[in-house]
């Protein structure tokens, strides 16, 4: 009898409101909207040297200095004279956030893909591309328990997610 008095309040506490219920009839909610790009915007390309806006990692390899431009690609400098590096070229790699070097091969991300590159003084060669291994999700945002605008593949490839106000979203990630 004594224990049953303790169990009754616990039962009521366990029967709280259902927080997993999703209400798609809300007028506006804070949620995620996909950011789209067409396939031509995703290609890797060599471009003329340009100034760095937001630098990421820096690697020294032989007589080269490689500087990651967060979200954009990699700057290649001739570092023969470390007091006066010469900006040689820019490797546009859309969505590039990180890079690493091992045994003369530069590894870089291209949204969800992993690239293996050979960097030379005046060019860059793509050795291999491994698709969809970097954890970037094109189907839904990375956060749980959020509303989001459903992906519309006719608008292009999803390259990111931005937090914004949504009007009656039809998608939810539990």
C-alpha cells in the first residue's frame, strides 16, 4: 500500500504532453531552407590567382604553399622564397571546408565528396573522387527536431541549409 502511493504520481508524470507531435498547420515556424546550386556551379576549376577572403588551413609542400579558402577552394603559392610567396593560381572547389596532405596527395572535400588531388606548380590533377562520404546531407538538415522546406530537385542540387522563417512547411526531421 505504501509503495502504491509513490507509484501513482510517477504514472501521472510519465503521461506528460506528446512533444513528438508535429503541427504542419502553423502559419510560420523557424526552420531550414535548402540552398540550391546547378551542377555547373559544383565543378572544380583552375582559375587565375586571387586574394584570400577567409583563410582556413595552410600546408607547405615542396616549394608550394597551399591555403584553403573556406567554402571556395585552395590558393596555390610558389614558396621558393618564403619571404615573398608568389600567388600562382586558385583551385575552385565549391563547398570546400577542409584539406589534408599525405604522401604528396592533397585531400579536400567538395560538399559531400572527397577529392584526391596532385598539386603541381602550375596545375592540379584530380586523381580520384569518392562521392557522398563526407557526411553532407542533401535530403534534410543536420539538426533533429526541426521543420524544413522539402527538397525540390528541379531547383538544382542542395549545397547547404539556412535557418529562416518558413510558411507552413511540409517536412519535419524528428
